[in-house]
C-alpha cells in the first residue's frame, strides 16, 4: 500500500 508523504515523497505502509 503506497501513500503520499507530506514532504512530497512516497512511502510504503506494510500491514502487520
């Protein structure tokens, strides 16, 4: 799952 970061980049959230 990708999400837009506030700094304009992207991050990946891995559900546990």
